[in-house]
């Protein structure tokens, strides 16, 4: 699980860099940027789910 979490975090960072590169280059391909952002959000959800599983809430 921890390895999967690390892979997802790396992919999330890579997508962030790709989105920044496309928007910084003045790309007019809004559909591609939207797809990358959607994929990034899905990864964020997966990362949060795995982190919640690995680090359960402690009720004080």
C-alpha cells in the first residue's frame, strides 16, 4: 500500500507539472488540460483514501 501511495503521489506531481507546462506555454488545448486536471483530481481522491486507510483516525 505504501508503495502504491508513493507511485500515486509521483504521478500527481507529474500531472501538476504537465498542466503548468501546458498553461505556461499558452496552449489552446483546453480539452487536454481539462482531462489532465480531472485525472489529477482522481489521483488526489485515491491518495486520500489510501492515507486514510494507512493512518486511521484516533479518537481521544
